[in-house]
């Protein structure tokens, strides 16, 4: 199956999660993610503003120095969390902030997705922004999705980048890639 078809299927499935179940799964996942980040002594973390029933990781800003992405033509840049957000081009919200953080100064980045596969590759919305960011990123990359959104394998291309860890509502998965 191609990525476009998979996007439609998993977007529909994620939207169908009833709100109460979503809150419960989200709570379990975020608590596990918080523990993982503390275990790795993370101080600065790149988060994201959730859209389309994504995992909501914003509570982590209470425990870590948080930064959120702004999307530019071919890349994302992380800006300090000020608590204020504005509507952005891609249907998400971006921080109202002028203070960026250098990519190498981010201890970790939390990477959203529609689905992850067992090799920790992701299927996002198709813009390639996170793949571009992760290409030469030296910090910890942590994917998040509900466990029901893990599949055996995704079609991948040379530019696709796996994450180091995947945190779900059930478990933490480590990358099988030797160079991570």
C-alpha cells in the first residue's frame, strides 16, 4: 500500500478514537514519556502542538524547557515556549516567540506521526519536515503514537529517518538500527 492510502486509513482511524479513550491513552503515554526523558537527563525538549487527534505532549512543558516548531518552506525551526500560540499555515499552531534554539542545543525532540513501524520509521503528513530535521540531529529523537498505530513495516525512501525511541501507551521501543 502506498503512503497516501495509508495516511487516509490511519487519519480516519485516529479520528475515530472516542474522546474518553483518547484522554486515557494520552495520559498513560505522556507519563511514560516523562519518565523516559527524565531517565535520559533531558533538559531542553522540542515538542509540537497537536492536531487531528494526535498525542498531546504539551503537559511536558511543565517539567522541561520546551520549544515548539515553526514551519518554513523546507524546514522546521524550534522556538521557546511562551505559552502563546497562533494559527499556522499547515493547520497547526506555532509559538508566539522570537527566541530560537540551535538544533544541537535541543537535548531531545518528540516526533509526532500517524503511525510508526517496528523499525521506528514514521508516516507523517508528507511534508518531510521532521525527516529533514532528524537527518543530522545529534540529540535524542523520540516518536510517540498510541500502540494501536504500530505496524510491521512502512514503505520507506532514502530520506526517511527513524527515531531513536518510540513511546506508546503500552511500551517503550528502542531503535533496532546499529548507528543510533
